[in-house]
């Protein structure tokens, strides 16, 4: 890889110093004194850009944004004699690789430049490795809203750092997709990505699924089997809904996170595994710690870095691009021919609250693509109830206003308990009916533990 350094700085003495420092050790140095001409000299790859903050014809931060918008992988180091906290933070938020102040130490510059080229070389190598693997397509997280862009930046910052990550957000927001994006952009991208949903496996079996077992370890263990941790060796293990792990298994997982060692069920042999752990939950783990259902030490081990995914209702500008993406996928997969959303359908999906988030939108669009007649997908094809086109908050307020009109005139009436109980009972009954009595699916939809659901069914005498 050619090592070219592009300097965009109106101070010619800086250019002279950089040339004298870098050219003798094999770097090609190109310089421009104006932002406009410097931006034209930016290449797609194999180039490091030293960009001044203040230039005669523009602001370096604006230049950084222009460079990153056209070439997100560009490596830009900001240099300035006017270093301030605000500009430093802004530069790093906009994707600068580093930020150094004038007058800078030449040895420090050489170290930063060499490190930048090593990281660029590593990225190139990872790209080549991905081209030789079967799964070459990058995970697609669609959106340009401010909130999802924040998530993209966080993925970029944590991907190359081999640390534990916690992803939080409502069901259906795409937590596994974020975990895959972290893996794809990490040094482990050529390794396996293994996912396990901690809520979908019975508690007495999940330990065996994680750690594996030896032949005869328990009734039915007719042969040895490796667990998810060992199968993820060299890659990433994604633990979805980690709040559902029982306390005993939490302790064993904590020991693995500390020592990277485990023993399969029925074995005294200690096995090592080089695995990055990414956890996800739609629960408030801090509250779970306070209630005693989640270990505090495991919480802090997981919560080194937390990425919070916004619900779809909070990034409405992403709804239409997502819908078009899912429509395109459905057309290709199901060979339905070209279809488009009508104006009425577009207006509806933007207004709708999407309580099931991106997952609900995807299922709705793909179903409409298959079932709709003709080339236009109309609002009626979306099979979403009109009553759901406004938020849960608005729905409840509308219903409660009518019910509470006379009740609030009473001095005492135990109103809070009565309303909360009736709402909870109705909610559980409706979801149970929708899932045809499947308690596991109901618990997952409601976002509560199965034992809690069983207790509520008994308490409210739901049949």
C-alpha cells in the first residue's frame, strides 16, 4: 500500500516540517494551502489527510464532514493552533482519526501517522478476508436520522476495541443486527458469529447450550457436544435477552468473562476460548440489579460500553427508507415483480407508531408485497389496524378520559389499583389470545418473565 500524506494547511512552514519528518522514512507528502483544492485531492483509499481547522477559504470541520460524507473510511487527523474542547469533541464526533495541536512534536507526529497507516492496512486486510468468505455482505442498518447516526458512530468506535458491549433497546429495534455490524467491522470479522436467545431456551438446558457437555453428563447425553462458547472461538458470541439468565448461570458466565476458561458439563477439563461477548436486553438491567435478579458484578462487566437503540417511533425519518429497503428485498426473494407504495400507504406508515419497531415494519411490508394485487401497495394491503396509527399513550388517554370522567369526582375509590389491574389483565388476555395460548411467546411479547406471566394469569384468573 502506497503511503501518501495529504496536508491541507495554509501554513507552509508546517508543510515543510512534515515533509522533512516523513519523506525520509518513505512517505509521499502532497500539500494544498486551500480547502477547496485540498478536497479535490482527496483519494478513495491509501491516503492519510492532515487537515487544518482554520483555512483561508473555509472551516476544517466543514471539510471533514465533506470528506467523510463522500468517503466514510477516509483517515483524517485534524491539526490546529487553536485547540478547544468544543472543536476537539466535534472533530471526533464527525469521524476524525485523531486531533493534534500546533506546534506538534515531530516524534509524536511520526507515531500517530505510523499507527494510522497500520490501522488503514488492517482495514484493507479485513476487506480482503471478507471477500474470501461466504458471508461477504455487510449487515444492513438502514437510516440517516440523527439518532441512528449516533448508533453508527458508536459501532465504529467500539468495533475495533476487543471489549464487552451491551446493546439495549425495545424488542424489534435490531439489536442482533448491531451486534453483527460490530463483528463485521472488528478484527474478528473472519471468525464465527454465534447468537443465542437466553429467553427461548429452558433454564435447565441453557447452561449445556452455552458450555457444551461430555457423553453421559446427563440423561440423554449420548455423545459429546461443544457449546456455543466453544463454537464461537475466534469470533463473537451474542447473548440476546441476558436478563433471563438465572443467577447460578450468571455466576458461571462471569467467571468465563474474567478468565476466558470454562468446563463443559460432566467434565473437569478446563477449556480456553477466545471469544468476544456482546449482550443485549430490552429490560433495565440496573433495575434488575436492584431487585436482585441480575448480578451487580456481571452488570458492570457487561456495561463497559452500552449502545442504546432508539425505537422506530423516535426516528420517523428512517421509516420510509426502511420500508423501501424491505420492499426491494421482498420483490427479489418472492419474485413478485415491481411494486410501489401508494401515497396513502406512505403517509400511513410514517404516522403509525410501530410498537413492534423495525421487525414489525419488515413483516408488514413483506406481507403486503406478497398479498397485494397489482403494482401499487395500498393502505388496506398493510393489514395494520387503523386504531394503532396513534401512540399507545394517545390510545390510553382517549379511553381513560371517558372512564375517569365520573370516577375523579369521588374522594376515595382506589382508582390507581383498579385501573392498573384492569389494563394489565386486558393486555395479558389479548396477547394470550393472539399467541393462541403460547405462554413463552406471550411473555416475550409483553417483555416479562414467564414465571411472572404465570403468576399474573393465576392472580387475574385468566382462562
